């Protein structure tokens, strides 16, 4: 019998992220506490750019954006938000979306699998994802449970379960 496998990825659904940004933009345009402070949310290439007239206001805009991402089912581990910085008369924050598993986190996930998962489970790094295989499907499901319980810096999704 062939090995059962699944892939571990870390991806953000671009459409859901776009919906979250649009919802945040609408809320900021309508809220009274954001009137006259130049608050805005927009895509700037692959990053989300937040603007406001003061550092406190831009942090409040960030809070609104984060709440919209959570409501759309995107965890905050998938966001890489920077610190507020001054740009002319306004303050800005850039948010990048984390896609793919970098080498450091891939090695950390592999280490967790080696140490805690059943011994029949093997993992290998393939670019920005991991392939996990075993003879037993139950062992693979146990591995998924272990990884969900682990406190990692990135959000993991499990795909291609065969």
C-alpha cells in the first residue's frame, strides 16, 4: 500500500484579504472618530498601506483592519505589520501578508514532527511548503493535531490529504 501524504502550507486567500481591506475602508469612511484625520486604508502593490494624521489614529486604523481580517477568517499570524512612521504630515503603517513557509519556520515544523509525532511520520521541505507522509492515515491526523496545538509564528493549513 502506498504512503498517505498531506502538504503543510501557509497562504492567505487574496480575495478574503481584499474583502477585509474594503470592509475596513468603508468603516473608516463612516466612523465619526476618523472624520478629518486623513485616515485611509489601501493596497500599495502587495502591501496594505494605512494612513492617518497622528500616530494614535493610525494605530486605531490598524485595529479596525485587524478586526476585519479576523472576521474574514484570516489569522493575525498571517499579517506582518510594521511600526508607525512619519511621512510628511501623516503617519503610516505598512502591512505585508505572509505567504509560504520560510526556511527557519519549516525547520521548526520539521523538528516538531520528528520529536512529537508518531515515528512512522516523515516530513520533507519542498520550497515554501512541507510534505508529510506515513503509512498510517491515523498517524497523519495525529500529526495535524500536534501541529495545530503547537505555538508557531505562522499560520498553517493542511492541503492535499491523500
